[in-house]
């Protein structure tokens, strides 16, 4: 089940990037997001029925809901505008993921005491080097 969760995220990410790349450039990006989120709301409501476990109490929500909402909007608008500016799907996704990881690694250590390993730091260095090679002009 551990790796299946990542495969679900990858499938969602591939679908997401392919779909964003095909949105008409003439559409207002925020109008696009309103329609996208309307569909996402309907799918999420159906998901609540299919996945009935866990609390649904509003009192258990905290500041992280607002933070996640702001983050999602930033991701969505950032990718949409990057594609409209001419970025390719592969480079955009790789660039943002490597740069995000570079920022999250020290935050994970400082906030949650997640211990980086030599192997993971080496992998991060290799990814950073690959990113540099891909983005050179």
C-alpha cells in the first residue's frame, strides 16, 4: 500500500499537468480555477461517501486548511501561467519539485526533526545538478 499511494499521486499529477497544458490560453486563469474547483468539489463529495471513515467535524479544522488553500491556488496559478509563458511540462514539473524539495528539506529538519540521510542528500544533489543541466541555455 505504501508505494500505491505514490502511484495515485503520480497519476493525479500527470493528469493535472496534461489537463492544464490544454486549457485555452484565452480563458481567465481564475475562471478556469473556479470551474476546476467546482468539479473537484463534486468529486470530493462523492469521495466522502466512498471513504466514510474519519471525522467530518468542522471543529477539528485549524489554520492549516487556509494554508493548504493558499498553497493550492499558488500551485495552480503558477503552473497555469508557466505553461502560458512557454515552459514545457517536463521541465516545469521537475524544476518546481526539485526547488520545493530544496526548501522543504531544511524546513522538515527545523520544524519536525526529520533526519536527512547521506543517500537522500546525495540524491538531492544529483537532482539539483540535473535541474541545472536541463535549465541551462
